[in-house]
């Protein structure tokens, strides 16, 4: 039987989807409690939310498209720029390792995925990406910090790629930028071929409500807007978004917890002899050797992490969400117990 969505791992600590392990701001829950019957019975209006979000990100409201999670923004960017434009020989460049919706959206619009492997230690392959650009290139997906490696792409490299492909749409996915690195947003006014994607699922803790945002010059954003369904975000999510933007203390507090958690995970990995990659995001990629039994052993200890070993670019690796420090400590205890029990071959 195939059931919609991602499987529920069951009871325990969810460190497998890079969610906010501390939940959302208390103000968000208060705003949801204040939702009126008419907010539920009427179709949502997006004007206020778009203006508030545009102000938050320092851009004009017509540069903003709110989406049902950034996932929807990724798909709609491909639909708007490839399917709607009836381009039949489109190539989308996807540096690896990559977030699944990039190849999935590419396939959904009948485009060809041009996959570019990373350099040593997951160094971003800027020259190889530029070398892969052809007249057929329609989209280039750039994810910084990268999921799952946590590596950043330098702003200079983002610019070089965007300048090298003026006819393509560059989608810079900054889903985790609140945890480390520099946003491309200040550069955006100089690039009419670049979309920046952000999400409220991670740092803001709204994953269950599904709010993302695609930002860009109207030249590159309007084709995406044209295919996005008119009522794509529900009214409860809008109320939550407003409250999340208002709570200016929530995000820096959580980002500090994530930084502390990352350090503790690195330290534990060093102690346990596990290879890890320093991350700018709210997760750490760790090489454990045989990943499947390791992940199962952690799950038996009620710690759920992501098995990344099936991706040929990250063999033997798992990805652990770094959130509230107390949760990270529980994960470290489980890691220690699994390593001590010998559920590991040489990484
Ligand atoms: C790299 C990256 N981009 C985008 C998203 C989409 O997030 P959402 O659809 O929850 O906004 C995720 C979520 O895991 C992600 O890892």
C-alpha cells in the first residue's frame, strides 16, 4: 500500500527532516487561537502578508511570491519557466548532492537534469557548473547552505554562475541561510535572472503550516506567479506567518542553539572517530560506514536521523538535525551507545 507523504518514524526525537526541534514561537500559537470563523470560511487575501514579508526581506512587494512551502516554489519555478514556455529541450543543471525536488520538478516539466558532482570534501564545483551551461540550459539550482552537506557557495561564485547564464533562471535555495552564510538578497537587484527561495519551515518552525517564499525581479518572478494557484496558502498559515515575523527574538535564540548543537555534534564525532563535515545549517552530515543498521540502531533508541547512504555522492552517511541543545545531547548519548555496541563498520 502506498500512503501519501513521508513515512512517520514513530515515537522519538525527529532529527531526520531538519525541522525546528523546539517547535514554533508561542506568539504563533496565540495568533492561531485568535483565528476567527470568517478567516476560515473565506478565501485568504495575501496583500498584507506579502507587504509584511517584503518589508522583512527588504524588497518590493512585487518581488515576492508566497508559496505553499518552498517545495511549491521550486516546482512552480520549473512549471513557469519551462512547461508554460513550452520549451521541449530544456536542460536544468543540478549540482550534487541535491534536494530531491530539483530533479523531481525537472522531470515533471519534461526537462533533462544535468547533474554535476561535487569537488573533494563537497567543495562547490563552480567551474564544472559554468562549463555545463549550454544554449538549452533553462534552470540552475544552487543550494546554499547545501542539504545535506551544510557547505556554502561563495557569493562570488553565485554571481559568476548567474552572469555566465543570462538566459537561464538561477534558483538560489537559501532554506537554511538563517543558520549560517550570507544571503544573496542584497545582490538581487543586479540580477534579473535570479530567484532566491526562502522558507519559514526551518528557523521559524512553521514546517507543518507550509509557507515559503520566492523573491526576484518581476521579469523572472512573474512567469512563476502566472502558474501558481491563486489560493495556495491557507488562512491559518497567514495568521501564523504574521506572528512569526513579529517575534524578532525567536529566530536569533534558535540560531544560537543550533550553533551550539553543531559544535557539540562535532565534538562527539571527533570523540567517537566518526567523519563529519562542518555545517552552516541546522544539521550535520556524518559518515558512519554501514548506514542502514546504524540508523535502525539509533531509531531503536528513539532517535530518528536521515539515512543519506543511498545517494552515491554521500556513501555511508547519515544526516542529523541540530536543534535545541538538550535534544542534541540525547542524540549524542544514542550515538555513543550505538558506537559502543559496535553497530558500525569502518567509515
Ligand atoms: C534545501 C531545501 N530547500 C527547500 C526545502 C523546502 O522546504 P519547505 O517546502 O518546507 O518550505 C527544504 C526542506 O527540507 C530543503 O531542504
